[in-house]
């Protein structure tokens, strides 16, 4: 009897040692779809949101004097988003709805693609687990791969990679709150190698049942290149649906022509092209 008890103690002690010394990555981790469901549910679900914010754009040589722009963004959950910026008399608005997008600068179509700097909205916009999984998969994130990781003192669920691997796209979700705080977007370069673009969601606050990050940061490698600071948020304001109509704006505005204007309009065309190019530099 004493021998059996001794063996049992040894087995239990061995199990305890294995449990406390096992790497975090080997611990049980929820599946990606389940984590995404928890994340979208915990953030809260409302119909509309409007945020007034400051956008700071850092130049590598002017880190202490970023360009500062006033921006208003509007969400029509779960499919539409709009950003409006006015700078030095020039106006830029960007609209995304479902799989379509358009950027208008001073009455001309500047782009019909999504800028990587606009992607931060994606995991805030989609309320549907199915829609978000589909979108992330199209962007190259493997939602079937999950692990546990640590970043700046936080333990997190990692979707898309086996921690500590950072060679693939991944989303980090706080283990305690299920709020996302880090999104790495890794893309292959045309000439080889990879580009790593990172979005961080910070200072989450709860407003009328909806959680929203009051600061969002953008990094290339370890270099801070953009920052959003939210000044105010309104939940369920009156927002007309037609301001999100991408196809209407595509038909209403024209793409800036490369040639074809006479000399009388050439000066204005050059000025407009410079305005659009300046906005493109800020957003590409």
C-alpha cells in the first residue's frame, strides 16, 4: 500500500512539474474562429459610430515634427467606412463598402484601391465572425493557426502564427479582455524578402456599450510612422447611407487624366495632380 502511494506521489509530482514548465505555446489555445467570435462579441455591437481624431504622420528625418491632420471617420456597421480629411484647402475622402473602395481628392478619383493605412478599420468594422474570417483569409492570414505569446508584458492569443514567429501575418488578442492590440501584416516583396507592417490598438475605452481604441499606431519594422489620436466618439449618430456609396462616387467623379487638356487648363491640372500626389504620399 505504501509503495502504491509513493508511486502515485511521484506521478503527480511529475505531472505538476511538466504543467508548470511547459512552454506557453504548448498550452491549450482556443481555435482561431472561436477567438474571432469572442473578439467581435466583446467589442460590442452598435449600428453607427463617428470619431473625430488627429492623424500624425512622421517623416524619418523629422520625427519630432510630424504632419498633423484633422480627420473624421464614420462607420456603418458591419460593412461600410468613410474617412474625411481637409488639409491646406485640399479635401480628401475615402470610402470602403464591402469589397469596393474609392479615394477622392479635390473632386477627382485618386485611387480605387485600399491603402494599407486604412486597413486598421477592418477588425473594428466587421461584426460577423464569418465575414471577418473571410476577409482575413483573403489577406493571407491563417486563422486556423493559433498560439500563446507575450508582448510588452501582456499574455495574448496569437492568430496566424506559432509564437514567437513573426514571418507571417498575425493578430494578437489580449488573453484577459479579448480585445485586439496588435496586427502584423507581412507581405512578400516583388524582388524577394518580406515587408512587415504593424498596427497597434491602444487605450481602449468603452462608450455607450462599444469598445474603441483611442490611440492607433502604425509601424514599419520598429519605426513609428503614423499615429491616430481619437478626440471624441459618438455612438449611433445620424449618418446618411448615401455617403458610403462607392459606385455612386465612381460614376460621379472622374479619374485624373494624364493628357488631353489644352494649355489653358494645364496649370490647374498640374496643381491638381500635385495635390493628389501629395495626398498619395501621405497614404501609400
